[in-house]
C-alpha cells in the first residue's frame, strides 16, 4: 500500500528515484539505476578467474590495509 | 504484535538512555564532541551505526537478493580502505585542531570565515536532505511493522531521535549509536545462520543458489545474466563497482557524519583503532549479509518489494525472538544515522552560521538545543511534504561531500601550497559540478551510464579549482603556521603504552584479512567452482 503511494508521488515529481533499481521508491544512499545497456549474455565456457580474484581481493584489501597501517604506525609513532 | 512491542520497547530504552546520559552534559564540549574522551568502542559504534542506515539492511540487501551481491562486494573492496586512509591523512589532524565542528576546522585552517560559512552551508543542505531520506526509510519500516499510518510513524521516529539529540547531544548520540550498533550487529549474525540453515546449510545453500535457473550466474562476479539482468555488460558492472566504490571510499574518509566522530575520540590512538575495527566489522557484515541474501532466492524467490528480504527472512526463518531483535536492529540503524545527522546540522547552524564570539558557553548550549528542535521540526515538515528539490538532493547528498569536501580535506593536511582561495573555489566547484551534472541529467540533456556518477564530475571540478585557486594565490602566514602546528605530533600522543597498544591493531587487520579470505574461499569459491 505504502509503496503504491510512494510510486505515485515519484511519478508526480518525475524525479530520479533514489534506491535500488527495484526499490520502487525506497530512499537510498546510493543510486542503483539501470545502465540502459543490453543485459549480460550467458557466456558458455567462461572461466572462474573473476570469482577467484574477488575471493583473493576481498580479504586481500583488509590484509593490505593491515600491512599499510603497520608501516604507517611504526613511522609516525616511533 | 510482538514486533511492534519490540520496536516500542527499543524506542523507550534509547530515549531513557539519552535522558540518563544528558545528566552528564555539563558544557559545550560535552554537547558537541562528548568531552573529547570517547573510547574505541563508542567511536566504532558511532562510525558503523551512522554509516549503516536502513539502506544497508533494506536497499543494499535488496540489491543482493536481486542478484548483485558480488558487484556490491566488489564495490566494498574500494569503499573499506576509506576508513584507514581517512583517519591517517585527515581524521587525526582534524582531531588535533580541537574544533567543535568540521566547518570550524576549515575556517581555522584557512583563517577564513567565508570558507567556514560555505562549508557549513553545504553541510546543512546536504545532510538535511540525507536526514529526510533516512527518516523516510525508518518511517516506512515502522509504519509497515506496526500498521500505523505513515505520517504518525514519521512523527514518532523524529520525536525519538530528536529527544536523544536534544537532551544529550554528542554524548547521547555516541552511547545510543553504540547500543544500536550492537543490536543490529548481533541481530545480523544471529539471523544469518537460520537463513542459511533454511536454504539447506553450507555449502548446499551456495551450490543451490548457483544453480538457480531463474537467476543464472548469480554467483558470478558480475551478477545475474539473461533477461532479468539490468546492470549492463560485465565491464560496465566492473566500472560501476570501482567508480562508485571510490566515491563511497571518499564519503567514508571525509564525510561529516564519519570524520566528526574523530573529534570525540579520547586521543589519536583511539581514532586509529576505531577506524581499523570499523573496517573489519563492515567487511564481515557486508560479506556474510549479502551472500546470505542471495541464498534467500532458493527459499522464496518472490519477495516483493525486495527491500523486505532481510526483514522477511528474520520474521519467517529465524525464531521469533531473533526476528524481534532483527526488526528492532534495522530500525535502530535508521535512528542512529538520523540522530547523528540532526546533531551535525544543529551544531553547525549554532556554531558556524549563528556564531557569536561573545556568547557564553551556557547561552551557546541553550541555542544549540533550540536549533536541534528547530531543525527537527523543519526536517519533519520536509519529510511530510517532500518538496521535489529536497527529495532530488537526497539522491546524491552523501556523494556531494566526497566531491566538494574530499580534495580540500586531504589538501588541508598534505599540501602546503593550498590557500583559502583554492579551498573556497574547491568546495564551491565540487558542489556546482555535482549539482550541474544532476540538473542536466534531470532535464534530459545529459545521458550518462550510472558508473559515471555526478560525484566524479564534481570531484574533478573541485580538484581542478583547488589547484588553480591555490596556485594563483599564496598561503598567508597564518595558514602556513596553522598547518605546521597541525603536523606536530602532540606530546600526549607519545605515551609508550598507547603506542604499544595501537601497534597491535594492524595485526588484527592482517589476521582478519586472512580469515575473511579463507571464509570467502571455503564458503563461496570452493562450493561453486570445485
């Protein structure tokens, strides 16, 4: 019910909607608007390099931050 | 009904805590910066609570449920270092300034009341719009849970966070933020195992998710493919994740609702430690929450609106008592951001825009409290009537700070040639760059893919204006001396005990990085690709 009301208001203002693409008007910090491009096509035989890189980098960035912070603290607070 | 009772009980607790803490507010420093003696726990609580609002548990959760958890997590890779970089190159120097507000810092650093006023105006406009958006989110959620009408929900939500902020200022906001942070963090980690269990347990939940024919490739790094996909080609998705991630990294590093917490820290060590712990907590919440939201598709693929996915899961897949904590936790996430925003706006109006050096501390405290109520009333009115301009600004209010404040904030510490002219032009150019891009988009004169965020254009304008403005002028003696003073490590920060303790924290980051990498490898990569 409230979503219908929100949709109606947004249509009235003709303003880009904050929130996710499917947010139907829920206010958001970020814009997740459609790129307006062709949908991703299913690609046969795609390797898993992207997923492996994600696996490494998600934790890796925390690890790297740790090394960087350690060096920084040693240098600044001798 | 039980959820309504849970929400109301939590509201009563937060209000009571605010009133109790208010008795400890003795002066302006207590009200504005919590007496500058906050512990690591309080700063972590407030940093995370003011960053995560209802959006994280609703908007972001929906994005994951819709098939884009991996792009969101790739984006986080670029967001998370914002805490560390922000505190190293801006936050700890901000704390050294002993300012009460961020615009006051900019004013002191550049010895310019104009810079201070312009910074304060951008803060008031940007955060008011953001406050409106977050209040609406919490109001909608409360209305849906309790069944009471939307208007009354907004009034109740506004009253709660106004009461906390009005009575206890920064002290109350820090304590309630921390309680709220604990509530939603506990709720998240209590709910996730039940959702995964309902989806078949690990690793089956991930395997089933990866094999869902209705949403193919959901576990691929670029998110779902096929007809339902709306994020464009894989390279578009990657560009989106990197650019929006960097923009949000800047938001974490320089936005008022994050960096103002460092003004409240007991010392620089607390600021550094807090940023490290916040990085770890956000990384863990994001990884576990968003991968879990993907698996809900195997249990119920038709939750509509998808923003309800975490709430639906907590209410239907977890025991009732956990559901109550989860729903109260999401409301808490909204309330904590709102109270921080209200405090920042009220303080900036009182201290930076209505400032009067002859004003006594007691009078300033009184005026600050009055302004909190006035701002809350204005915000509520805007929220109820939702003028298009404000609603429009709220779409990009957060990233506005990345563009207009980012270059100035870092340059104020790192670049000796920066001048007040450069700073002023930079803040204004950043704002104009973002607003102009958004206006052109609104008028249909500019059609950009989403990864070219308006903050990117604003940031480029701001950076260029900073360089040109500073190179055309010369820093004054006062500016040079103030910066040199900022760069001197205060004696109280040289305490060997504190330094020894601070040196332990990077090890925590390294260990967490290895643990997170192992979790991702074992529970995400191996089940799907081995």
